[in-house]
């Protein structure tokens, strides 16, 4: 017996070395598949990827020009791709419609800013008092969004399954990442940024390299005077929302930071946009100013679909 | 002798696994960008949303992105039923690709109007 073991044991040892790599994969919860952790993307590609495709470009463009609902807008947008079942469809469409309706006052206030900015760009001189008054209206309106949509978000929590709630949280975080990227305070210093707002303006208005440099310099100078945006505030609100929304007991009314965060996001985003166009206006030719003003009016009259009134 | 060999077998198994881990580390799988997650419709598998991106299925796990190194059969079957109607995808708004058979969530990405 001892001899038999002595013969078999080395064979088992050799087999073990050879077969170690073929050990069963890490089991998923239902026990069938290998899983692993993905590598985090570098900061500059985490938001939009290495190669910006059409869907990504459209999303970034949306987040550069529309800030009025803050987090509430991200929630409504996340429902566009939540992957609902047929029996959930009508309820989710209604919730999304209700949320947009309740964000309408903030959207109208943002529209007033965009139209005032368009007039200023077309004239080559932005009326700062008019812009400031419109931005103040936006700050007030967007501060009211969280309370206005709280019942809709509660209804959404009841409608979604736990995995769908997690998907919504994932999408919300992703929208925040893209929005932060699209509205970064330090874009003016990122001269090699190919996908930023300045690069987009350069493309749309056929700016010369000299014009781009002048706009970038003026914008950078202007941004040093801008009130600071506190990303940590938005991140803390997101974490509070995520923790509450993925639990069984959720009440949007209990989230106390929504109003301030929505207002701060809306005013930061729109002020940043205003400062960019203010920097660009004196540098543009009359034709370029007219084109930029038309683009701003187009964004002011933005509709999510042909059926939207 | 027998005791030494029996102790050596688990060690050898671990050694073999480590060799494989080093070999597999050559492939770097990077998490999907945020813009993709924001606009792509997930499938739901094993009680969580999963996203098909760059030939892998990704899922969120404690704040990080994980992926299935081999495609689960159920998800492979789902993907086999996707019909990507590129011709219809150009219109703005969310277009769910048509499916053969019964309805189920699509991998389409939402496109926002400009």
C-alpha cells in the first residue's frame, strides 16, 4: 500500500501543477461564470471614453447647455435607458413626463438666460445685468425642483425592481461624471482637449487657431473670477440618494440636500456657459456671432422629442 | 514521504493558479466610460444590471466595475436575439431594436437631440 501511494503521489503532484490553472472559475452568485474586476479608466477617458461616438457627443452637448433640473434631470434622463418591462412602460413614461413638467419653470428660466446670451453674442456685447437677473431666476426655480419632483421619485421607487433601482443609481452617477467633465472649471487650461466646449465651438464656428487661443485665454481669466463649484456637495447628495434609493424604504422628501445641490449645479453650469460665450463674443466675426447666437437660441428652444410642446 | 507529498499537492494547485493569473494579466479590461452607462439600456442578470461593452458583460459591484470573463449562456442567448436595425437608429430618441419573438430590453443607446 505504501508503495502504491509512493507511486501515485508524484503523479498527483504533477497533475496538480499542470491542472492548477484549470481550476473552476470564480463562481457568480448563481454559480456558472467567471468574473473579474475591470481596470478603472484614466481620468481623461472615464467620462467619455477614448473615442467619442455620436451618442456620447450628443450627451456631452446636452450636459453643456442644459442644467436646470440638476440631479432631478439626471434621474429623468436615466429613465430613457432603464430597460423597463412592458408592464412597467406606461407607469415609467408617466413618471418621466411628470418630472419634466415639474421642471418646466426651471427650464423656462434657463431658456431666458440662453436667449439673453444669444442676443448679447449677436450684438457682440452681453448685457450683464440682464444675464444676472435671468440667472437669479434660474437659481430660484431650480432650487424648487427637488420638492416638486419628490412624489414622482417616490412613485418611481415603487415602480422599479431592486436591480432597476441599482441601474438608475449607476446611470445617475454616470450622468454626474459626464456633466462634471463637460462643465469642468479647468477646461481653459487643457489646451489639448479635443472634446471640450471650446473645441466644439471651434468646430461649429470654424474658428482660427488664433481665435481659439484668444478665447481660451479670456475664458481662463474669467473663470478665475467665477464662484467656485463644490463637487463634494454634489457627490455627498448622490451618495445619500444612492443609499436611500437602493433600500426598501425610500422617501425623497427626507433628502435634505437636493434643493441646494440642484440650484448650485444649475447656476454653475449656466454661469460657466455664459462666461465662455462672453469670452468668445468680442473675438468672433459678425458671421460667427450670428451663427453662435442661432445655436444658443436652438438650445433655448430645446425639445426632447417632436411631440414635446 | 506521503505526508510531504500530500502537503505539496495544495501548494502545487495554488502555484498553477498563480501561473494562470499571471498569464491572464496580460489582457487589460477597462471599465465602460460613464457616457456609455448613462445611455445604454442594461440587461438584468443574477439580480443586477449588466452592460455589454467591448465584448464583455459588465456589472457594478461595491462601487467598482466587474465583468464576466466568459459570457454567461443566458446572456449569450439574449444577445443572439438582438436585431440591430442601424437604419432606424439614426432617428433621435430611444430606439429599441426589434426582437425576434417576445419583447425584452434592448441594448440600444439613447441619443439626445441637439
